[in-house]
């Protein structure tokens, strides 16, 4: 049985991707600094976990050498808002951690490494056509910069050592229960989920701020395809489906919850970070053609409806 190691495996995406890969017959081991028992308590899920710090090479090398994974999925990262506040930590985790994973994979003969980057590598403060994977990158945000540098290390390890590195660039992830500490994009879920649960929500960005988006189940499908494919033609794949302003999401929520208590109080950091993504729309044509990725939720209305359906089914 092939083994997959997921760094940052205790997070929202890591645990869900593990379940998807187990269904496909993979042994999955999760690596993270800490695991919440409630996060891992999913029906039918029996996961191996190892605690360690991706910023410490010895920790990473130890686990890779111990379990000999054929595939590593690198999810561990410091997110956008926290990166702006603490650039040193951002570099240590996002760049140094990526390097540690790559080098450990090289030393131990890992066959495939799937690395998650972000749509934050793009900047678009004026209207542009949908951006494909070959668009020039010149991020101003710390998070986007760390992700673009991490991508370059990935491409170097492919070019120099032949490591089969596959880079995913997700949009901001939308899905009930997503608690993204330190992410400037966390409003994209909270603005939908909190009113649906009857709770007030104070949005930390302006109504005309926007973000590229992807629903969590579509992202999981794209990541699983990258993990399970024997080979892929390209190194980098956009996994974002649409964009929406905060005001547009609020309007769509109010169509379902007319008395939704949504207010806007822009936080300087979140507003600054998200403002640079104002017109970013990712073209996912490459993923469609080369991976067979067919996302189900491709408009803001689709994402709100999907989120509402999950919230209602859980109550």
C-alpha cells in the first residue's frame, strides 16, 4: 500500500484530504505541530499522526525517513494576515519549511511531492483577464511572496534533482467549519456561515474588497487528482473557480437570511492584503484539460448555496 504524508495535516484541508486518499486505498500519515482530537474525530477515519515542526529539518527528515512515503502533500503554512504581522515567521515556515520538505523528500527518494501555493501569488488591483499559470508574478504581500519563493524552490528541485513536484494554487477556501487562524481571507467562509447559523458577523474587509474563491470539496478533488495521477504534464495548476466581493456574498446570504446581521468594519491588515487581490480571477483551464478537474461550484451563488446546504444538513 502506498503511503502519503501530509504536512499541516491537522488542519481543515489536511484531515479531509486524508479521508479522500484513504478511500482511494492510500495509507495516510499526518504531520503537524499539534492535533485537536475533535478535528480527527470523523466517522470511518483512522489516521496515523506524528507531531513535529516543519521549520525544523530534523523533524521533517525523521518522519520522512521513518515512514518512506511515496507521496508528500505539503500543506503547512503561515497564512496571509499573520504573514504581514510577522514576516520573519512567515519566511521561516513558508519558505524554510518548504525547503525542508523538499530536501527530506530528495534524500529519502520520495516519488511525488504536491505543494500548495496560493492565488495570493497574483496581484490585480485593476481589471484583468482571468490569470493562467504563466502570468507574471510580482506579489506585494508577504504571504504571496513566500509562496512564490516556495514555488521557485519546488521548480528548482524538479529541474536539478528530477523530483516530481506538483504545485497547486488554490483560491481562498470556502467551507463550513473552516477556521483559518491568521488568514486575511477567512471572511470568505465566516461571512456566509455565521449568518446562516443565526449569528451576527462583523466583516474585516470593505464591501468592495474581493477574493478568488474555491469550495472545499472542489479543492479536495483537485488535490486528490494531483496526488493520485501517475504523471502530470505541468508543474503548476490553478485550483480557484471564481471571485466575489464581500458585498456580493452578503447580498447572496441575505437572499437566504433576510435579517442577516452583517456589518463591515475593515481591519487595516486584512483590507490591505485582500485589496491586492481585488480583480484576481484564476483560469483553471489547465487543470480541466490535464487533470480532468471539473469543479461543481463555479459562481459565488454556487458557493453560498453549497455552504448553506452543508450547514442545514448538519443541524
